[in-house]
DNA sequence: TTTCTAACA
DNA sequence: TGTTAGAA
């Protein structure tokens, strides 16, 4: 009965502010630069789905690690959120969050240690995910 | 009260 | 990014 669909729009921007620790200004700005596109209520208010909250947490994690929004965009394009990929994939390990394949983003990475970066990102994402449950 | 858009510091 | 103005 409980709605578990991660794509169902459920939260107002105010709720998302508390859930993510981001300001409404930041949340709207990330939308402006094309990082996400939340649903809208009849009154034009933004409504965020659990998946978008998760995405926002990923963005927060990445920016906190020194990525600018352009870098965040590139990374998220490689692997958005754990969205169900069309094609009929059974679902191996929905555990693995975002960043799965580091690539040659030399100038985008503020550090040389990609593995460490990836590890830190996955750790924070896993935590956020567990808390979100 | 909360959120929206637009715009300025 | 913060913050404000005026409108839903």
C-alpha cells in the first residue's frame, strides 16, 4: 500500500530543504542549470520525488567535494540515480549508487586520487540512502 | 504560511 | 549564493 515508487512526486521544496540540507535557492538553481526537473503542482509549486531527493544529495556530496556544477553534470550524466534502466535488466545489485565508472575527467577532478574520491562518494551516498529508507 | 519568478547586492 | 519584491 505504501508508495515505494521512487519516481512519485511527493515533497515540497521546503521538505526537500530539510531532507537535503540545501537551501531552496540552491535547489532551484540546480534545476535552472539542468541537473533535475521536478514535477509541478497545479499551482506551479515544485514537487520532488524520492529519486530527485537522492539526486540532490548526490549533487550536494559532489559540490562539497569541490566539484563545480559543470563537473557534477558530467558525472551525473554518466550515471544518474539508480533509475530502472529500460532494456530489461533483472537488477543485479541496486546497492551500487552513483559513480560506477571513473573516466578521464582529468581537469574536472580537483584531486588525483580518483579511487579515494569514488570511495568517499559511494560511502556518503550509501549513508544517505540508508537514512532515506 | 509557503512557494514562485525575477532581479539586484 | 543570499535576499527581496510582489503575486499565487
